C-alpha cells in the first residue's frame, strides 16, 4: 500500500500528502498486519470492512477499541488488537425494490454488486430508500461505492444517478458531498449546520489553474525484474524512470 502511494504521488505529481486512506483489494481485510502497516506508514483511515445491513447504519469509528459489528464476510481477517486508525465502515445497502413489501435480502456494500439494479427507475428508488435510511435515522455518512466503468457502461443508470444527486442537493440544504478525510475532520470538530459553511477543513477546493503540467504524456516502455521478459507502459507527465515501478522498487530508479 505504501509503495502504491509512492508510485501514485511520484508519477501523478501529487505533492500535497493527501493520499492517507486505504481500501484493500477485493475488500479482503488484512488483519492486524494491515493495520500495523497503516500506523507505521502514516495512513489515517481504512475503508475495507463491511457492516451487515441493519438499522441504524454505523458511523466511522477508531480501532482503539473493539469494532461495533461482527467481522462480516467469508474468511475475513479483521483486526483483533488496538490500532491508531480510523475505519470508515462500508454500511451494506438495502437492495430491495419495495422495502415495505419484499422479503428480506442480504445487503450489498458496493453499489455495482447489487445485481438487481437494471433500470434507471430501480436505481433512483434504491438511492432514495437508502439515503432516507441514513438521513432520517442517525445521519451516518451515506457512502456510495462503485466503479466508474459501471456507470459509464450504463447511461440510463448514470443519468438516474446524476438526476437523483441534483434533486438531493436542491431539496436538502444540510447535505454535503465530502471526502472520507473530511468526514473524519468534521467528527473531530463537530460543527452545526448553521456554521458549517465556515468549517475550515471543508473550504479547501481543487481549482485547476494555469497550463496543464504537460500536453502530451510520456508512454514509457519499461521492464522490471519482477516480471522478466515483459515490456510495460507507464503513462506519466513526469520523466520516465529506469524501471517499471513495482514491488521492491516503487520509484523505478533501481535503488531498492
């Protein structure tokens, strides 16, 4: 994880130390080893663990104490010791078309794993119902996790999502779109709705200014001893390294 962060920061030219969160591949929790690594490498939060569908949904919590839900999933390795790390838990979503009538179904943590979402109307109703589960109960942050390609390959669902988002922001002046880090910042310094517009940690906005760093990226043909015989392309605006950034050599300079 730390090596992946180094690669991203170096070759995407991210210089503000903003990469401070982790989600393990395939949502496979790495147990105490993962969280000890996060402490050592200065990661603030993880968002890998899933809380089973329930009411009310859970707020993020720290791992100083025992987590407030069971270790959900098959063969998961949740932490069993105390760690100075925040967990932005993935609350499972209710996938039922008609929650007041349909039989109980297991929830889904990733939106694109809710296989029954086939139409824009279904998706709109799904978003509304799950939003209300958070908004009308304990106001736990409402996380929507999906892969961008899922929306891009489904124009009807994408339009439904953007329309729903506009509607929510228009009708709920106390709802904000924030990053996971900003959620933690608010929890550490709770601020009333009337004053949240002046909440300093939410004032930072990415405003691109000036010319792009490069108008044409470098498509660097590189190799690594970890994958002998293969030529891999690294697309970056930065100078091409000597080797493809990989295990034991995240900078690609061959110094590890």
